[in-house]
C-alpha cells in the first residue's frame, strides 16, 4: 500500500459527471490504494484549461506520485492544453469515441448532450418517482401503496431511504419504505398497511456491529443503539422475512448502487430508460 494518497482529477468542460462516475468505478478496483480526488467541471475556456494544467503541474512537488487525470473534454483545443499536464491522462472521449464512430458509421453527441433531457415524459416520470419516494418515506404515508413498484421494509437504519431515492432518481422506480418497529415484531402477522401488498415487499437487513455503529452516530449511548436492542431487532425482522417468505438481502457490504441493482434484478422491476 502506498504511504500517501495519489491525486486524481476528474476534469470536463461540462458537468464532469461522466468523468467522475467512470473514474470512481475504475479506482474502486484498487482498494489497497488511497486517492485524493478533485472534480473540476466547466473547464470551457482556454484560460480555465491553462489554470487546471498549471494547478496539476504545481502540485507535483507536494507528492512523489504521478497524478491521474480522467478527462471528458470533447474539445480538441482544450484537450491539447490538458495533455500538457505531467500526469497519466485517461481520455475516454478521445480514445474510445473515434473507434465507436468508425464501427457505427455515425457521429457522437457533442459534449454535454448526454445529460440533457431528450424526452420530457421520461423526465416527468423520474420526478414523480422521486416525489413518491419522499412522500412515502419511513412509513409516513401508506394510503397509496397500490402505486408502488416496490416497498422496502426493514429495521431503522438498514438502508431503506437511500435505496428508495436512488431507485427513483436513476431508474424512475416508485419505491416506498416502511420501518419494522419493535411493536411490529411482537405479532406473527405483517403490519396491517403491508398485508395487501405482500407481493411488492422486499426486505433489507444488515450486520449487527454495522447497525450499532450507525445508530450510535444518530443516538449515542441509547437503548436504540445498544448491542442488545440491535441484535434483537435484526433477529426478529429476519424471522419475519422467513415466516412470510419475503425475499431480503444483507446490505452491510453493499453500496446503494449495488443494493438497487439487486432489488431490480430480484424483483424483475421494469426500469424507465432514462436519457
């Protein structure tokens, strides 16, 4: 393992979303390395490109590692300046798009167009899904569960809310979530609001010590965050899943992206194709 973090720059003349998403995915393949990441969007003038190049070069004296630049400029003049940085430069637009253009016999989009809303109805569907997830968060509203594509259930702090919002934001999936409380665990039946929608339920659970740590940050030294309480709730909720034959996953070692992918796959959800 290296002694100090390697500097990584995500650079674009647009939002830098593509550079950042691609870069984080690539760097995740090297878990034994530490990275100091900086995102620099809207580098859309020669002056800004020179400034970024100089910042990267000036930082070379601070560390012994060659920095990494993951760049989605799409502008030859700006890219020429960035290429003057003393760094390893990954340029997917420059390296991959020309090859795709040749194979597909077609021109690629101009930089930034990939994040525009080409279909207003798809955009509205995504906004509706986000609104639905927020209104139906944490069991706050249960009257419209018939509109849900999926209802996530689990103990408090098991990952329900971020998963619902990610499903809505990325895939336009209407996801509600309902917290299984200690009172719910005392009965063999499912909580009443969930009973008509058993086929839409999907359970989340997590590891004991992870749950304790997360709850300690929220309510330190409370019964809610105690080892005994967390152990009881996890055991009881998993028994509930098994008793009612509800599919569930352990989220402790998963990112929200992985959780969402598993939910979509295991429930065969129809995701909206977002632009």
